[in-house]
C-alpha cells in the first residue's frame, strides 16, 4: 500500500453526495439523554411553552426551542461558561450535532442566535424548563422533597471592580480619591499618593455608595477564594434524600442568608407543586449563617422545622423578641442538640456542596458572561436543570456526565475498576514489591509505574 500525502492545495469537490458525508457514531451519554428527553416529549413541551412569544407567518423560522435548551445543557455537560464556547463546540463535534439533531448540510446556531432567543424568552420560560425536569424525576419516582438542605454561593459578575462609580455624583473611584486628597490640602495628587491614601481607608467599598455602570444589579462581595469582586448570590435548595436541586434562585450578592432562606424554601415548595408532587417541605437544614430569630419564626409559620445551629460566641437572650420568636429559637435549639440534626448536617454539607461543585466548578457557572440579574437567572436555571438531568441519568444509567466514569459500584464499570486494581497489584509483585492503590501511576514499558 502506498503512503498518502496531505496536500494543502487540494481543491474541494463541487458536489458531494450525502451518502459520502461523514456520520457520527454518536456518544452513548448523549444518545441516552436524547432518549430520555424524547420519552418526556421535551421538544413538544418547549415548543408549546414558547409558541406565544413568536409570530406565525412572519419572517423565517427560528431555531427550535428544543435545540436552544439543548445547547445550554451542553454548556453544563461540557463545562463551557460562555455562549461562544458552546456554539463553537456544537459546530465542531459530530456527536453534539447528532444530539441537537442538526444535519451536516446545515450550520449549527451561532452564539448571537442564543442571545436573541434568551432576550425573547422571559425568565418564566426558563424556570418552567427547570420544573419540567423535576417533573421527569417525579414520574420516575425519584423526587422526594420532605427534607431539604439550603446553602448559597457567589457567582462572579461580568463587570470589573475598577469600573465602579459613585451613585450620587457618578465619579469613578480614582477621581473620587483625588477629590478627597484635594479637599485635605494635597495639590495635584499623584497615583502613588492615591494608592497610599486608599490603603488606610476603612469601609471603602460600600454597595450603598458604589455601583457598576455596566451591570447595576451586581454587588461588591467576597468570593469563595476571599477575593473581592462584583458578584451575584445563588442559593440551592436540595432534596437531601434524592439530591435533586428543587430551587436555585439568584439574588443580589449583598442580601444576607437570613433574608433569603424563607423565599428560597417557598420557591422550592412552589416548584414541587408545579412538578406534580404532593409532598410538603417539612424540614429545612442550613448552617449557622442562616440563624435569626425572625427567620426561624417565619419557618414555623409555614410549618417547616428548622435545623440551624446557633453561631458560636453569640449568646441568645431574647429580651427584645416576641413570644413566637422565642418559641421558635428554643424549639430549633432543642432539635439541633439531637442525633438526627448531626446526621442531617453531615448530609447537607455533602449533598449541597456537591451540587455547587457540579454546577459552578465543573459545570462552568462560577463566572457569568451575562449582565443583569434576570439574564443571569435565566442561564443559571437551565444550568441547574442540566445538573438535575445528569443526576437523573446517573440514577438510571450509572453515568451522569459524558466525560466522567460514575456509578463504579456495580455493573460493567465496577468490573473494569476491580480488574484495574488487580493488575496494579500483580504488576507490583512481578517487580518484587507490592504497589498500593494510592501509588499506582501510568503504564510504562514494564507495566504500571508507581508514583514516587
């Protein structure tokens, strides 16, 4: 057989038969996900839901809503945070083209098309898609909702902190500092004078005084890595038994956890009802940052038992609290001391933090490239819906993401894992020593090479 040579000057053919076009063998995960969405009539549901926001007979046909939401699902499963990255990935991959249902003779949607559709469809449409995924989980008898865990995280906004301006005068930060120095008698202050003056100032980043001109809904906040950024706050209400996120509202980053606990639980209860579940949320588990007398009393008003530990160093006296608040605090304190509270707190820290890791870290939602709380909420609602779909796939098929081997406890995947570690041990004995599982490295000329 002669060797083929690549030519950069090869002239493409003018006509190519469709039978000669390359076909994707498909991806097992996306094929299974398409089957699940087809069984749930997802495309028909999305088209009926979005029909009133389009005008029949005017202009060319738009991108089908099912493809739009599928592309946002791809953003979570592939860990892509921007619409440009999603559009490029869908255009480049044959298996994702098959998942979207786009033939090779047609172009996949551009990132600008995703923007136009997101601007056309209101937030309620995106939330209904989130609820539809919960409905699929309920029909599979996987959704519970009796006991929920609540926690929040910060999302970095698409705005620079150095571009903030004062709300009263519209001055930029450096101009404001120079004016303060001039008022103190410093003539023509330099940048070095400004930095030295700003270093010793206290409480210099108040959200009451400053805002971003490009994203007024964002707020100055501390991120999880202790850096200061303009950000939003996302709060997850997670079913501790099934691990599904039943609500994921997005708030301003300066809203306290005590102020958003009750609205988040009520939103979760509404989602459960709209998903067809008759289960009422009976217990709410949160960390000590959510402890407040009025918040506990409001939860009791909605017949929800709380398991929220009191912050250390804060002695509750209750002199200026009402009778309902005192009763709620004492009941919560009694429940927190029990063994059930310790089990629930351990479960909450495991399940809720895992949902943040999947959605924000590996799912690409930690940094948003959209502006405005409504647009951020639209994208985040579909992002969490994709997370619930991945959890549903893991419970049904053993794999929750296309690039991750999960469910190794049983089935064929578990057999491969056992064979892998057995081969590692045998290779270690062959070389005259036993190789532990934590020291197994990669394959070399003599077999498995242990890590040093």
